[in-house]
């Protein structure tokens, strides 16, 4: 049943990961390979393990274990096949320990000293170890601290629960945040590593982990892990089968990534023909060719996101709605805005800024339709940085809510957590937000998030904003919607990234950079038509996302039901 439904499981959201988990679950439950009544039962194997541990005790290699409590019926999460038994991890291990608790001496070369950061994807790379210790230190370590073939390492702090079998004999040692399972019989390593990877072992480790900020799994919890033990011959068959199926999962994962990459390239190419259209007529022709394939192209969230960016780019280039020669041209509109700014300056409501250079042709990222224009943001808006948060502003008496970078997302506000700080009445008047203000993120570590912006709609009143945000208040309030479209469109975000890059590799904007930012200006009535059309198409994108999400949810539910039926 598992093999016949491999494709359904693998293509569901997160399917390959769940498939790996299912394989391990079936393996530790004894449902992955058939049992052989001729196999020597686990009870006999346990007696051999006990004999080997007694030999090691007599030889002074290990100490006598403290007796562990008998495994109660309620501690056994499922019935195991005939010939299997339940054990504590320490029942099958000569020892379960961790690395040296004392800080080791450092060396520039010598013996590799493994730290938890060196354990990646269930494997270790000793050739590229980040730390070394002297040979003399390694040789002085107890036998239990010197890993050998047959051992299983296990991370116990932070990203705990990652088992790594030691399959090559190479001298190295390890820090105390890594545990070592040493099976009493080396041949037990394969199944022990497998069961430690399973959710059965991980859930027990997770339940026993201590700490808050950084969880730690104590050795006592690891020693008492309740694990199934199959006959040794069956263990070999299980491990071999799991390795085969994991190789299939690897191939499916690669295939899925390649398919996703091919699909992304196809979407990029076809949507590129839309943004490459030079005229509304060319766009209409290209749109018609692509529209018949929308059901194949827009079948995943990433493709819909790319389509929405294409819509924005077409909108700000004037290709999404037809021009009307009767519209008042942008040049007349800009004259009115200039006159309005002069009036506000005379009334003392805004300050006169230093004049900026006219927009040069090389600063214009594309050709705009007749009747449009190009301006710097400072010509159409007042640009103002925010207030710096300091200890002196901790809320005491006259404190007000303020917006942080986390509150301003791309084209959206998140107002669930609002902080406050102390302000004078004059400061409140200067930095108070008004409905229609555009807030731009000044600095962010991610190139894709720099310059993200959203319009303030007055949900909290009064409210101000901190210095990592820049406020843009348009002289003509109707301008704000189209300006926001451009800043969030690919042309706008690309220019933001270019302006924001610094010599240190970080991204940071400034009031000066925003004042100089070049934006297109359509006739005002055309702006209204563009914004309305974009909103209409965005609603269609939202509907598409819901359909894709519903389809993926259905597929996930089918896969989940299949997993439950197979694992039952």
C-alpha cells in the first residue's frame, strides 16, 4: 500500500518529509518488512547483550548500571510483532554518555573536536572541523569519550534529536552537548540509529527536555528511552529496506525541486512577455496567448505571487488601462501641486526644501505614455523621518503609541503589538500620523524587504512612528495610492535595493534618498482607473490563492488519511 501511493504522498505539501517520517514509523513498528519465524528472537539477543555487558564490567570498561524500572504496559505505544520486545536504550548499550564537561585545550591542528554546529543533516564532516585539540588530550580521555565504529552520536542541546552513526574509524572527540550511544554489540548500530531518528524516540526526548530558551535532553532521559527491539536478522532487513526507500525519497525530492525550478522559469519567461510589451495593443496580444494556459501556470502560490508583481509592473507603466486624451495631463497636475506646496510653505505648515536636480533621462527606468511625467518624490510630498527610541522615552506620563518596523509590512499593517513612548506636545504635533500617510521601512537586513511600505489609515489615534520608518505625506492625497503601487512594483523595489545598498553590504535608506526617488506621474483620473483595475486583479489573485490552498489542503488531507491507514 505504501509503494502504490508513493506519488500521492510525495506530491502533497511537505510530502517527502512526511514520507520519510512514515517510512521510519513503519520500520520501528515492524510493518516495513515481513517477519521470519526462523529468526532468533529478540529475547535471545538480549541475553547475548547482557553477557557482553557483564564481560565489559569485569574488564573495568564500564560500570554496573543502576536497575531501570520495568517498562509498564502504558509506556508501550503499540504492539510489536512476535519475536520482538521492548527495551530501555541502556538495555542494549554498553554505555550512553556525553563529551568532556571541562573546556578542552585548543590547538590549530591535531585531533578534530566536534561541536554541535558540526552536525548537519545527520552527518559530520571531520575534515572541515572548526576546532581541534592536542593528541595528548585525546589519548588521556576515557574509552567512553573516544568514538569508534558502531557508536551513534546524538545532539542533545538546541537542535536536539539528530543521530549520527560513526561508520569510519577516525580519531576525534566531542563536546558535552553531544551524546554517545555505544551498543553492546556493534551490529545493533544500524537499527539503533534508525529508531533514534524516528518520532517515537524524538517525542520521548522532547518530553524529557529541560530548559526554556534552549532545550537540553538529559542523559537520564536518553538512557530510559523506550524502544522496540527486533531480532537481529530482521534489524538488518529493516535497515536495508529503509535505506532503499530513503534513496527513493532523495530522488523524489530532487525531482520536485527540479520540477519547481522548471515551472518557475516557465512562469518567469511567459510573464516576461507581458512586461516586455511596448504598447497596450502588444500587451493584449501577449495576454491572450498566455491566458489560455493560466490554469497550468498559476497552480502554486509562488506563481500567483509572480503574476501579481507582473500586474503591478504593467500598471505603473501605463499598460493596464487605456489612456484617455481628455485627461488633464500630469504637467498641469504638477503645476497645481507646486502651487499648493508654495501655499503651505507661506502658511508655515511645511518647510521649503533645498531644490533638487531635474530628473535625467537615464534615471527613468522605462518609457511612459503621453500625458505622463516623471518627478522626484520631494516634488509631490513632504518626507519626514521618525523619532529615535531612547531610555529617556520610556513611558511615564505623556506617552503615546508608536509604530515600529515590525508593524509595517509590504502593503499591510500589523497592529497586534504596539509599543508606547514619552513625547512632548510639540513632538506629538510634528510626528503625528494622519490617514493617508505612506510609511516606508528605512532599514532591514533583507534585500527583498527594504523599502516595503504601507498606507496608514488612522486605526490608532494619536499615533507616531520611530526613526527606522520614513513618512511620506503627499500634497495631493489622491496621489498616495498610485505612489504606493509604484514603490511596491518590481521597478520600485529594484530601485530601492540599488539605493539602499551600503559599503558594509547592509541595506539602508534615508530621508535624502527617498526625497530624490524618481516616480512616474499619470494624469490623476488615470491614476484612479489604474488603482481600481489593480485592486480588481488582486482580488482575482486572492481567489486563485484560496483555490490553490484548498486544493493543496485536500491533497494534504488525503495524504494524511493514507499515512494514518498505513501506520495503523
